[in-house]
C-alpha cells in the first residue's frame, strides 16, 4: 500500500454541472493512495481504496490538523472469541498530528460516534476522478 499523498488543485470548471469538480485523471490515483486537493476553499482528500473512491474533509475535529494526510492502514477489532483481529485494511486514515483515526468510507471516528469528518461523493467517469458537493 502506498504512503504517498499527492496535493493538487481541483478544476472547478465543469461545463455541465456546478456541483461536480474534477480532481485528477484516474491513473493519477492508484489503488491504496489518496490525493489532497482544494475545492472552493475546502481541503478535500480523495481516497482510492479497495476498488472504491471516497472523499473526506481534510480537517480534523480534534485540533484542526490535516486529518487525511497520515497513515492509511486498518484497525484492530475484537472477534466473537474475544481475540484481536486486523480489519478494514486500507480503510482507516490517522490524522498525523495526534493519531485520531477515521474510516475513509463514511468519515466516522473509529473510537467515538461523537466525531465524524464530512463526506463527499467521489467517482470516476470517463477516466476522470470527480467530487460532488
């Protein structure tokens, strides 16, 4: 899995729709990677993990750190036999400032339902990655 974080500025000029923002060509965002981009004054991270694309706000609710620029990994859970298991590999991102972990599919904090990153729709169309909001 890649530890690389790309940074770009999204192209917000889409002639058909004003809620759709071009982020990158799909081949610029390989499996297991992310791109952090600025769209209309918002920092958004777009992840390509487990064959899907997900977009989250890059602002950590803890102390305003870059929530999506840390380690992209998995998390420990407890199975039915009370054994620790590794799950959601490539689906958890840790804020590099203090390690707060968030699920890249829905923005939820892994330890508390009290915190969540805003989520945006991300998809590929004709070889281009888009975010909508």
